[in-house]
């Protein structure tokens, strides 16, 4: 049973907040998970999972929730579960309804939609969400158990489930959670439980305690122009009913889904830059094969890219400013502070057709062009010095002096060529870290403007803790529950699986759910490494290069591959 959505919005929320009935003497125990990426799963009656599914851990998540409930009873303190974005992956639901169902629901399925899946309208996404719910009943029952026990739940949108912006989609999601609660706790009051479900469009903030946002705004390929108004305004400034999706979503929709359908065992890549970096590590023949094979998807993405007209963009900007002022009043943060945080976002790629092509080709071509320019400049300097040696009178008069200078020039040339050649191929083969370059600076600004000791994000799938400043402010990433291959697998397998953030009173921990032992474990970290000058000459350990699990997990299909 759905309640009006306005009762569950933080942009106008009416709830007990973090200091609820059980938390009158202090804040709730807070658990933060993100980046679960639920897709169509395994619908009832089917033996196999859909090929784009990444979340196979419904039972493990259920046992994790049961652990939270045991801890809640032991401590006598209410729990807030924050689902911090990309919990649902609407981009990877590529199936479409049959003709009869489509007609019944008023969905027009074109040939283009049959190839890449339904669009981002609320009607289309509602159908996608229902397929996700059908494929993951145990997951929603776990959420239902948490609610039935009197706890609080906060939902946020990421770049893969940005369609939660639509209130119609949120109400469908709330109903799915409440239906899961009815199956496990028939006597629970759905109206009372519904009042404890909330939604945040941008961030979750507890003054003096924690600031959380998904983190996609600090990566160019996944950044929304106006995250409080992500709608695409069509002609004559009329809403099109679709979202103004970032170029990274276009990449998933038109290219990466096709790659993973061919090979579903690929590790998930968070950004388009990671994919292009993987392409750059192929040899020339394989790289040309990939580009040729995927060229039609590039044209489809270019055709679908939506560019704003000036008047429509100004209208979205006004809506953004109005909602920002509302959010400022609700959260108790000055508009100036929120604007400064907004200024830290990455410039969204794909604002025009040109920027889309530029953002796709830049990761590879940028490296080639940069080193080509260095090569041309080096050749110019070499010929300049060589000409001076040959033409200078005091050098040319002595054969020994000329030979000595020429020998020195030859040695310098060989060393420079070795360094540049080695550095060029190591950078070409260097995998993208997945961490947006400006995310730590953005976290510092957030800490300054909000005064919180902990800034937490998701999105990158890389669980980490980093000290931001001399005050000891911490940046924490929640990691992911999907399978991610990394170098830690060689030291402690599964040390980065099922990670989450737990906050009790003023203490925050980055932990992982050990499902085998039915307990929580610490997520281990190394100190930061400070690069030395020698790293420019020998940037990689050849043993690590050969055996790195990341190398074997990001193979890109070549020209002969079929969809």
C-alpha cells in the first residue's frame, strides 16, 4: 500500500529522522551499502540468470540483514539502512515486453528499443523495475524484515538507477519493499512501515556526523548537468518524459551491454574510460577490430545523445536553483555551501555530439597524440644540437672534440629514447584505476562546507579509506557487492567482497560481510605509496604485469566476436 510520495522525501521529508523513537538518546546505528547492481536476476520458474546480471547474492544479503537485526536487538538501538545508489541497474535490463503486454501497458516498442532495451521514461522504467523485483524476491524480503523490525530505510539514486527520480518509479519500489515485508511479517503495519522509507535525490547528511552521496557527479562520463533536475526538456521547453542521461549511460546502453552479452564473465567497468583503457592495452590488429566491430554502437549513441537548446537549459537551471534553495532550508546548509559543492562536479561529457566523440576517443588518442608531440619536439631538438655541433667553429676545427660531442649526443639520445619508449608502452598498458581524479578534492570541499568528520561515497566499486586533511577527516568508499577482480585477490581473496560502512555513535568503520563465518570482518588497507624518480624508468614489476588478475578480467572481444 503506497502512501503519497511527498511523505517520504527528504526534499520535504516528514519522518522521525536519525534520532527516531529508539534513538532518542543518540543517533541510529547507520549501515551504508551501495553498487549492488540488481538486474533481472532469475525470474521464478527459470533455471538460468539473465546474461547481464551482476548480483547473485540475494541469500548472502539476507543473512547480512539478519546479522544487522541481531545487532539491533543486542544494542537496543534502531538501525538506518542507507542504500546509496546503483542498487538497481535499469541500464542492463534490455528485454522488452511482448506485444500483448506492451499494448496493455501503453508501451510502444520500436525496433531500436528491441536492440537496446526500453527508455528512461517512468512508464518504461516501471516495467523494468517489476522485472528486477520478480528476479530478486529474497532481496526484497530481506528489506521487508528490516522494516518490520521498526527500522528506517533511506534510498538514493546513482547513475545506473537515476530513474528513481520519477515519483511513479519510487512508489512502485516502495510497494515492492512493502510486499516483501508482508510475505515475511504478515502482521506488520504497512502504513507505519511506509513512513520509515525515505528518498534522497542528491545526498544524505547528518550534521556533525556524516555526509554521503553516490559520487558519480565527480566523473565526467557519469555526471548529470543538473542532478536535482535531470530531465531532458524537448522542443518548446516541454518535458520529454525522459532523463538527460550522461554519456556513460549511453556507453552502457549502446556498447557495453552488447560486449557483456557476448562474454558475461567480464568484470564490471564503472566508467567508459576504463573500457577505453582496456582497449588501449590490445595490439593494433585487435584494437582496429574492436573499433570496427563497435562503430555502429557509436553511431547509435550519437543519434540518441540529447543536446539542450539554450532556453531549455536555462529553465532546467532555474529549477535546479529553486530545488537547491529548498534543500538548503531542509538540511540547514547555506546555499553558498551547496553551490560550492556543486562546483566540484566534473564537467559532464557528451553535452554536444562533439563532446561525446571527444570523451570516447580521448583516453586512447590522447596518449598517442601526447607522445607523438614529444617525439616531434625531441627530433627537433636533436637535429638542432647536431647542427650546432657540425657548424660551430671551435668544435668543427677539432675532430676529437666533434667526435666527443657526437658520442655524448648519441648516448643521451639512446637513454631518452629508452625512457620515452618504456614510459609510452607502460602508460598505454596501464589500467584505469577507476577513481575520478578530482574526487578527493571534492571530498575536502564537502568536509569544509559541512563540518562532518566523514565523507562517504560509492560509485567506483573500490573500497577505501583515505585521510583528507590535518584534522583527520576521512574519505571512505563503500565498495560494491558485485564481483570485482583486483590485486588483493592474490593476497586475501574476497577481502573486497560484500563491503559496507557501519557507523555507531561517532565511530565509522569500513567492513565486509563474511558470509561463510556469518560475521563482519575488517577491510584491510595498505599505506599510500609515494612514487620515486626510478618509477619513471621502471614503472611496473614484470612479474605483477604477467600475473595481474586485472589483466585477465578485462579482455575485450575482437572483430570476429558475435553478439
